[in-house]
C-alpha cells in the first residue's frame, strides 16, 4: 500500500453504488482500497467473478483480483464505506462502528439516529461534531438519499438568504437509483412508474435534519413543510427534480441566481480532493438541465439548476439535476470521509 494513504474497505462492493466507490477511489490521493466485501453469494470469489461490472470505466486490475470478503468486522481497513442493501446495512454498520471502524454509509438505516450526522459537507459540516456523542469505538456518518441531496443543495442558499416556508417537489428518477438489476425492463421501457417505495418520506424528512442547527448537544430540525412525489423514469443515471418554493422574505430571480452562484462550503474552502469547483451550476437555456448532458459536470459532484421562474402557487419554481450514484451516493460519501480526515476526526 502507498505510504500515508488510509486503507479503506467497501461493504456492498459488488452493487451499483459499490462499483461507483471503486471507480472513484481508484487513484484517490488520500485513500486506498484494501478490502471489498459483499454477501455470502460473492464472498470467497475473486471480485471480477462476483461482480457484473456495469460501469463504462474499466475495472482496475488490482480490484479485479481481490478476493471478496464477508461483511464481518475483521477487515484490514480504517474506513468502511457502505453501499449495503438496507435489509442488512443497519446491523452490519453498527458492528463495524462498535469494532472501531469509521463507517460512512449510503443506506437509510442510521440516517435519522439522533447521534448520527446526515452530512452534506457544503451544508452542515459542523454536524460532524455529533459523532463525539456516539457510543461506538469508531463512528457512523451517513449520506442522504440520492433524491434529497440535489434538492437540498439548491435549497440551502435560499434558506440562508430568504428563509424557507414550504417546498413542493416532483421527481423523475433514474434507473440506477434502484440498484442492480433494479426495475425490470418490461416495467420501465415505454413507461413511467409513479411510485418508489419509501422515497417520498425520505425527501420530506431528511432535509429538516440536514438544514437543522447543531447546538453542541443535539441537532434541532428546521421547520419547513415539504411535499414530494417520486417517479421512476427510463434515464440510466441522474435524478431530475421539479421544485417549487415558498420563501419567508420577498426576493427576485436575479437575487436567487446570485446566491446560487456564490454558494460554496467547507469542501471548497478545504480544497477536498473530490469537491466540485462549484457546487451549483445555473443554466440559462430553457431546455436545461438534462440527465444525459449534465449529470457528469464537475466529476458528477455538482448540481445543475435551470428554469427558474415565478410560480403562481408558491413564489418560485425551478429544475434541479444531480448524479444519483456519484453526488447522491458514492461520491457524496467519499466527500464526507475527506471532510472527516481534513477536520482530523480520523486518527
Ligand atoms: N443506487 C443509488 O443511486 C443509491 C443512492 C443512494 C443510496 N443508495 C443506497 O445504497 C445502498 C446500495 O444500493 P445499490 O443501488 O448499490 O444496491 P445493489 O446494487 O442492490 O447492491 C447491494 C449490495 O449489497 C450486498 N448485499 C446484499 N445482501 C447482503 C447481505 N445479506 N450481506 C452482505 N451484503 C449484502 C450485495 O452483495 P451481492 O452482490 O453479493 O449480493 C451488493 O454488493 C442501498 O441501501 C441503497 O438504498 C443507493
């Protein structure tokens, strides 16, 4: 292993998110993959024989020949990135945190635990301090749901500058959000499925924690009414969301574009390796943003926004797009781990 790099393991390494972790961590300047783990179906096999590699970037040789381990807390790594199925993630992540690992998770299980940060490094880096109140030898840090993250990044500058009163969102979510193999082709080709189990509840509750204030002891949730309707569409990657907002203070389209344009947070200040140069990109063209065109901007870590206009029911409406397996999952989790290291929580 390269000197000074932190050894990291991937739990759920064979899945849709696990593969993205591998692609994004290969050649990472601070972290090196030393372990890949998945279910009993995969354990004991070489990674290349256990995985159905669905990414367009080639599977790195070093990883291809690694033996997949069971998700037991005896792995040779310090950070455990979790892309585990939520049926098993809660229990496994607790075991790893108890054993002293720094767990950074994409799964829903621990997101709303009182002592677990639901972290978006540009928004609530100060929430990280709550890990000091966790009972574990290690810790658990979570990343929000893939559809929450794009919306909440667009909302944060509005909340700070004008105050948020109410939000309505309708999503058009990509297939990779359902994992692999995900939705059957006969269900989605020539179709839209107007239901994603559990998704609307997550979009309505997670932003309240993320935008909440940490007072040194607990996270006090913000009070905003959010209504979400979630749909699965036949894009491969990239969740598109039509958002309406009611604001506490009167403002203008020009002012909103200005606060989006100036938005930056800790990842940019600390120059974290996976931080996008700019987190929010506003597009003036009426037909933008679009999943195929904008999901990869700034390494897939940025959020594309467009179509800002006044709204007769709320105050304003706009469209947001973010890459669900990069910013909304593996990339977002790696950015959280970079923040943990940069703020010296990882010893
Ligand atoms: N896809 C997204 O856009 C996205 C975004 C944000 C969050 N998430 C969350 O991230 C997690 C992973 O999602 P995904 O889309 O990557 O799912 P996925 O493609 O279905 O992959 C699931 C992974 O979990 C492993 N696994 C399943 N059962 C297991 C068990 N009993 N013990 C140990 N490992 C087990 C699988 O290993 P085998 O291959 O061996 O079965 C596989 O590596 C989920 O909790 C999901 O909700 C996904």
